[in-house]
C-alpha cells in the first residue's frame, strides 16, 4: 500500500475540505420554476452555523431535473451571496465525459471552488473500472478546479471499489471523495492506502461518526440542511475524543436521516424544511410530494428527534 | 383481467407497429462530432430490407451523450431522408418529466412519429409504481405523438412490472412498450391483460422468437443494424408457423447479439458495423472502444454467425 | 460453437426427458409430519395425464425442510407406486459436494432415475464458474444415475451462465438442465452450443412456450400439479406448429403461475391444490400459510384461469 | 422510539456479550474428516488472549457442510476444553424452523451458552418481515439458551432491517445480533430504538471501530482467529477514548480482512492460519483451495499487515 501523505504535486493541496456541508435543495415555486430568493433565505439561516461550505446541484439539488443553463445561473447566484471562506462545491457529473468537462469550465467561471462528479451509470455493463478511471482522469486533466469523486450506488447502481477510487486519487486534481454507500470498511481501506493526502467525506448523516472513526474529514449530508448544529457537534465531540457524547447525538439523528434520504428522499427533506421554517417547496416530477400520511409520520419523527425551528 | 381489444378511444389506433426496427447508432467522426452523412449511408443500406421503421436516440444511439440540440437536429435529418411509410421512433425520455414533455414537442415538429420514453431512474427508491404511472400519464397527456414505453432494467435499474405497464397502457396515447428485460413471462402477462390493443416489441434479438410466441408484434434490436434480413426472416417464418426454421436462425444469432448488447454494448455494435462495411466509428466517453483482443473475439463471432458484408 | 448432436459417450443417452413434469409438493399433516398417503392420492390424479414423469424434493417439495432420512423414504414410497415408464427425478443438491454425492447414491438405491442438483449458494462470493464446474464434475463422476443441473437464481442468488452450463454439459453423466431463471436467450445460447444432445427443461410454466421456441424439450413446473392438461397441451400444440392456439393457453396460465411461484410460492400451490380437490395441506416454517385475503385473491385467479376441479 | 435499558423480563440478562470472538474454522484432515485435535491446538493459542469466547459452526465453521451429528459432537468437544468464563456461541440456524429448534436443544445439552441463528433464506420471496419475525419468535420460545440473531446478507441474500430486528428483539430470549452487513447506520438505528438492553456485535473486523462508535459491544470476526490481539486492542483503545490509536490499527487490518472474508473467504482464512503456525487445512467442496497465485498475494498482504507468527 502506497502512502502519499506528502503529495507535493497537488495543485489544490491548500483546499482543506474538513467539515460539514449541506447539499442545498433547489427551491422551486408552485409553477416549478427556480426561485433563487428562497435559496438566499435558506443560506442566511445556514450561515449562522460553522459549516465549512455548501454543495449545490447534488442529488438533493435535483440536479438531473435542471438544464445546464439553470445550473450555471444558480451557481452564479449562490457564489454572489456566500460569505468569504465558505467553500462552494458544485455537482457537474453527467453521463458524458465531454459534457462534464464543459460544465466544469462553466461553473468555474461563475465561482465554484470544487466540482463534485458523480459516476456515470447509464451503460452499467460497460462501466468497468478501466472506463471509470479513464472518465475521471480525462475530466481531471481538463478541469480548472479540483475534482471530488461522488459515489452514490443507491441512485446510480454503480459502486466504485477502494482500488478504483485509489487509482483515480493518484491524479493531483482529484482531492477527495464523497461516498454515500455507507460502506465504512471501504472508507477505511482508502484511508489505509492513501494516508491523509486524499480527503474522504461521508455522504450521509447516518454514518458520520463511524466514517470519522476511520479517517473521514467531514461530510456532505442532507440532514445538515435541517440539523446543521447537530452534525457539526458530532464532528467537534469526535475530535475531542468525547465519543459517547457524539454517539448519543449520532444515533438520535438516524431515524430522521433515513426518512429524508433512503426512505422518502428529496420530497421529505423539502417537507422537513418547510416544517421548521425554511423554504422547501415542491419537487419536480417524476418525484412526487409526500402523501398526507407520510407527512404525519415525518412530523412525528421530526418531533421525536427534537429538531429546532428556525 | 380486462381485455380491451377494441380501444375506440385510441387517437393513434391506426399506428401499427408490427415489424422490425434497428435502433440507429449515432455516428461520430474522429473529433467526436456527429456526422449525419454517415447515418444517411447506413440508412441507405438498411432501406433495402423490409424494416418497419427506425429508432433514433435509443440506448444504442448514445442518447445520454447528446445535447437536446443534437437530438432535434438529428431527428430532422433522418426524417428528411426516410422513404414514405417508414416509422420514425425517437427516444425522448429524460430524468425530468417536464424535459421529456418539451422534447416530445420538439421532435414532433421535426417529423417523429412516436416517442420512446425510457423509465426515469436516478431517484430509484422514489420510483414507485405510483411515481412511474404519474410520470407516463402526464407525458402522454401532453404529447402530440403516441408514446412507446421503454423498459430497460439493465441500464436503468428500474424494471416496470406487468401491472404498472398495464396501468399506463390505459392511456389512449400510450400505444405499446419496448421491453428489454428479457422477461417473456411478463410479456405474456401483458398480452393476457391487454389483448391485442397494446403493442409489445421485443427489446433485443436474443429473445425475438420467444417474445413473438407470447404475442409480441416485432422488435427493436441492435442486431437489426447488422443482420436486418435475419431478424425479419425470424418474424416471417414465425407468422407462417415454421417454428423450427425460425428457431435455427434465432439460436444462431444469440452469441453475436450477446456480444453487441449485454457484453460489450454500443462499442461492439459500432465495431461490427465497421467490420461489415457500414459506418460505426467511435463512441463517446465514458464508453471505451473495444480492445484489440475484444475485436478479435468479436470478429470470430461475426464469422461464426455468417454475417453478410454490405 | 461446438455441436455435439451425436454424443456417443453418453451412458444415459437413452433417457429422453421430453415432456412435462410436476414438482410434487411434500404433503404434511397438521402436526407437520409427512403423510405419504396424501401423495399417493395426488399422484393417482396426475397419472390420468400424459406426464413424462415426476420430480420429488425440488423447491416445491420443500426439500430444504426435510431430513435426509425423510428424503430417502419419500423417494422409496413414490417409486413403489409409479406406473412403468414414468421417470422419477429427485432433488439431491446440498450445499456440500460430498453430501450431494452421498444422497445420489441413496436415492439411486430406492429407485430414482435422475438426480436434480441445484447450485450450491451459501458461499456466494466463492461460487465462481470454476467452483461450480468442479462441483458438478465431481458429483457427475460419482453418480450412479444421470445428473440434471438445476439453476434457480430467485432462490439461490446464483445464476449459472450459458458458458458454465455448457462446460458442465461436457460430462457424459450430465444430461440436461432445469432452468428457472426465465432467461430464454440463455436457453437459446445453450441450444446453439450444445445442439440437441443436451436437454433443456423450462423451470416454470410462465415461459414454457417461449422456452420450447428456442429448443427446450419440456418443463418441470409447479403449475403441472394443478393444470397438467394445459401444460401438456401447450407442448402438443407447439409440436404441431399451432402456435396461436398454444399462445392462448400459455398467456391464460401466467397470472395463476405467478401466484403459485414468484408471488406466494409453495403455500399458494398447496392452497390451490386444496381448492381443486387434491391434498395441499400446511407448509413447514419459516414458510407461512396464505392469509385469508391472499386466499381470496388466489381463488379469484383460479376461477379466472378456469382451472378444473378434480 | 422505545428504550428498554432495563428489561427485567430477560431470563438471560446476566449474559454480557461484550468483547471479541473468533468464529472458529472447522479443521478437516486431508481425507475431509473433522480432526478435533487440531481445533484443540488452535484454541490453546487463542486462549492466551483476552477473548470473551468462541463461536462454533458459523459461516467460517463451514456449518452448511456439516451433518447435525458432526455439529453436536464438535460442540461437545470444544465445551470440554474451554476454560471457565469463556462463552461458547454455536451456530444452529437451518432453513427449517423445526430443525433449528431441535439443534438448539441438542447443543444446549452438550454445553453451548448461546445459539447463533442465521436468517433462513431459500424461499427468498417469501421471507417477508412477518415470516422472519415468526421464525425467530417460535425458535426463541422453544430455546433452552438465549438466541443471537445472525444477519449475513452476502451469503443469504436476506438483509433484516432495523425495524424487523427490533421487533424480534422484544423477545426476552433474544439477547443480541451479529450483523455482517457492514451497514453501521442500521446498527445505530437499533441502538437508538433498543438502548443498551440489546447487544450488537460487529460481524467483521472491517468495521469493528465504526460499529463500536454507534454502540456495538464487540464483534465476531474471522480476523480474530489470526489477529486476536489487534481486534481486542481496537476495542480497548476505543473504550479509553484513544480513537486515533484505534483507527491506526483498524485501517491497517482492512486489506487482510477483505482477503479472508468477502474476497476469498474461508479458504483464505485457513491458508492464513497455516501461514502463521496454526492449523487451517483444507476446505470442503464446493469451496476450492486458493490457487498458488492467490496464496502469494495473500502472503504479501499478511506480511504488509505485520501479522505475528504463533
């Protein structure tokens, strides 16, 4: 196992990702159009917390529902309202290598700091390790900003293994990975191979503390939109060795996290945001709004979790 | 089981899909740009056969690699060169319901006859039967041309079941399904519920004859690009009750079909087209060209199958 | 592709499997004990039909719920009551190679004609093609009766591919396969490689006609316990080239077949047997009896199918 | 979420599972027969470490390859040589509810402390949550010793969810779960619902530290056969809040753990045991011994891990 803690080739070595990031939902009005003013209000709230930055156009941002024009405009808007020091990570991964490269250049021009590139997945049988490595290497070669790999098997049906991730991680422009698989043994394997030079972010609040225990430096998690303080607190307590205290917060968050991710997804996250005083609003089809029964269950989970109103 | 052989509400009842369709690969030049002249040449060859029509922008058309602009332009070009009577089916299914509706309107304007709508798949856990039905019903309501469902679980990870398909099939603008799952018992179940008013097309040459045996009216199959005569002959022999003769052609095609679909996909289909004198050309990344070893194996399979040169 | 229509090495070449076989459920009384007298009665009914033989101790026989002692005794009983000319195929596949070999010898002594050997599956990650080939070759070497491979991915999670099946099929003691995957393209591939010297049986009535269309010689199917005449008629009509007539029977059987196989399994098959006047009786745990709602739905499907009472 | 930290109904409340357990491989001689003397020698070595106890007849014990007679005899032998205070957990889960109940009674008679009951899995489509709950509740009712649920989706294809596990956990005779899924968010959800009254054991060394971070009380792990000291040390450091030190040991163990579990399984574990001076010996078919290439890679991983010789 090679250990390259000191990777002097890394153009982006100065970008430390340590910390918590909410993947911002894209706010639509009742006509289904993006309403940037709602996003401004949500970010105003989130800015009160010690978040490391924001992720735009991830799975929770309904990225696959947006045109490239909408994506670039939204990135521009958010950059313009972010306080200094907050990282802006933007999802750009498309099915096509070339389209991803083009989008990386466009979002760089409007102020993105890091491009989050989800695995292509349509031609599953052809997405061999070789094809994935070639895809990421080509993109990293052409990108004006650093690349964060995004592994999200529940949505893509593609699960990059540790060896393939570490192969891509050799590229100096690839600074880390958001892994939503929940496979923490894999995160530990990456840590073992790469040392601290490659930054791992947990992709869900459901396993933040376990991921930190094997070397993750933070996380990008839906729950950080509605429970930012709790997510930050888990990491703070962990870094101080107060594991039992971190554990109590961690396990308390899991039912709500499950509800707004694997169980009901973005529609539930938006409903929860509406519930606590942020703007959630409608989802774009084919996603459906929660049924009234689902809303009742969600509300009771929110109450049980003790989520604070804005 | 409801049997609606006489669906008088169907605006598009006059569109009979019976027959064989090649899903046309999109020809790129060495720079990765679309070269429509190559497609014209390929279609010239295919026009010699008694094909029912053509499918543009399916999985073999690398639809997910194309911009909407490229899609509309390509449809326009192909329509302009098709002889009268050939159906033009065009893939328009996107992850977003609204974007699919928009594309349906655009391709209708440039001459498409039928829209082929693949299941949305990114938010897998939320793609309940209810969400899928709502997606297709909304699209069918708004479409100026009839809809053909496209079920392709190997690529999407979503497999519509017979009950959901039959629910969508109630819509008068939904005239049939291309099913690539290979689950012929499901095709028989659809036939049993819907009678002959809803048209099933096999999605691969690997199970054309079995699909016909349970009521399919034809097929859309990669192999029809390189072995159109054989595919047509299977259906002709079947319709004459000459099953043993049909079977001999059918089983002989399977190894080549596997190579250009599930095993190596579009890159193999394009290589085979180059091999027999058509234009295949390169694929767009993240798809990779075949290795030289893979090409050798493919060529020997082509020879064993006895594929004719153009 | 090698074609060995004339496999002169085959010790068992004279065993022609052509035809339909019901996989007999094991009858338990209310205490959960095997009651052989019930099986005798069921077989009396089935003997009125032109079935090629019977399968004992398959998935529908709840083989995994029985001790080896029960298996051997049951085989002995059934052999003693079968009319001459009926083949007796007995399931013997265990997780262990050696235990399977031992069982093959035991059931041979009490009169079994053919051993049905399901793929081992517990150590899934280690069940490579090499391990499967070695397992079957070792068993075939030691077996006093011919081997029928049993591929049942829905239960085992293991799906033997065409190449692995054809490798095992080289052994002269391996005379065929029961394939329950429903992947008829694979059956066609086996037919293409092996010619007619290796006998394929469909593993479910849901795809009997499609399987026949690509060269299957019959089938082993739960539905043959309750609709033996219909299953036999499909094969007869197929062999006479009357595909449309066969198709009508085929598609009509699919909803009932789904109910007693993939949907509710053995408990539904036994309930249907009780319903038409045969003995079904209880299942062994962890299988559960049908709920009263499930029974109502099943009965309505039975009526819709037009199943005849005994 | 109910919290029953004080479950006064629990007959077995005094059995604290906290700690590390090796799942002992079953030693076969070259003829494939069990050689208990080899097991005695291996246990002599393991007794030098502060292990909480031993697991017999788990997946690593090739339980599915053994007859019930072999299982009972082996349990008797091991009990007779264990020092006082070491827990003896024995795998008894069969496909049949009744057979599992019978085995529980037999192993109790020969000295087992706890029965480890894997999920039944053959009739996958029928293994609903209701069926699983009924299976475990029936077994727990009849068992003379406490039950430990064993969830092992990689081998069984069945993955019990948190809600189903917590439903079974209501039974006073069910004291905990060994979960090998690696889904630590689920472990946290169980901890959140059940409090500390239900004991969770990690099922693999690959995620021991992450599992402890969400409330697991120890682990049953193949690696504890060859690296018992390291596994114990991870838990000791964790309990003292020395997470960074625990992390270093944890991530260093992952490549070796992967090799002897998901990658190559029991054969690799036995080879590694032979390598360090314990008795591994052959596996039973259909498992295959490692190839010489695999052995070389395994040896280099053992060296890299710094595993100590006996």
